[in-house]
């Protein structure tokens, strides 16, 4: 028996016709005048295409370009906002920038703030591994010894970092390839040392304490390692 006009076949044919008509309405017909697909590199390839008069790539000329106040503005000194002109700190920062073209005082100070919080938090928690990554060998040994003595007698340091109120760059220098920068931090903490019985033997767990720390960071500018390490500490208040 001939199944050509079976109702199911007719339904499938009708659906196929509807799909084709919808596709034509969405895609349209090709006429040969369609725009080519978007190519973000087409302009670059056209600009780099060799010209008839030689293999010269025409570059924009500075004289014909419109004035750009941002580009025309001279770069600020590396010490701007952190030291006075001709001061020892300013001269030291200039030496560091001359040895390391990527150096930025602002980026350094921002990083030093983060390092400061990480170090004081790691010390309170007895986190030796974190300290080892942030401190020079000599400073690490001093911190590790203090942690060991604290643990030996069973004392616990409870410390909560509140924030840094102020940072000042008070020293900068280059000795050979070694750069050093000293920063004074004015910070606030809540800290207390407790003995085995849980009694407070130093500090106050409810009182915010203001602390002034002077920390010196160093880095070998001849090394590929971009990280600075804490090389010296001094608590002045």
C-alpha cells in the first residue's frame, strides 16, 4: 500500500516547510553584496601591507596628531607625595627607580601596608611559614625565637589588627644592587598575652592600642625576584 499520503508524513513535511520559511526570513537571501564577517585585525593587516614605493609601514606622525594633555604632561618624580625635593629620601628613591624601571613608590607603599598586616597577624598566630616568606633570614630568626619562647611557657597572644592610620617613607637608599626603603607605620591593635590559666599578663583584650613601627624593607634589584623582604624592625611606641 502507498504510504506517501500518510497523515504522519504530511505533518512532518508541513513542519519542514515552516522551518525553511523561518530560516529564509532570518538569514535572507545571498545577493553577493553582503558585508564580510567582522575581522578585528583587518585594519592592522591593511596598514602593514607593503606599499608600492617599498616595504615602509606608514606610522602616525606626532606633528599631525592632535594634542593630548595626558601624554604631554611630564611624569611626576618618583618621590612626589612621599618626600621633599632634594631630600635624602627623594634622592634614594630616584636611585632605586634608576636601578629598577618598574619601581613605583605608591605601589611599594601599598604593598608594604599589606605586608605589615600579614606579618603582625602571622606572628600573633605563630604562623612560621608565612613569616618565612616575608622576612629576611635574620628577622625571621628573631620572630621565630619569640614565638618559640611564647609557646614554651604556654602563653597565647590574642591580637586583632584594627588598621593603619598613617605611613611615612623615612628612608631610601641603594648600596650596590641592594635597595632599601624604611617606612614608619602608625597603626592600631587590640592585643593581649594570656598565660596557661587564661589570665591576661600583658596588654588589654578590649583596649585599642596605638603603635608606631619603623620597618626597613630590602630587595636585590639584580634579581629576577620582584619581592621585597622585611630586613629590620623597630617599635618606637
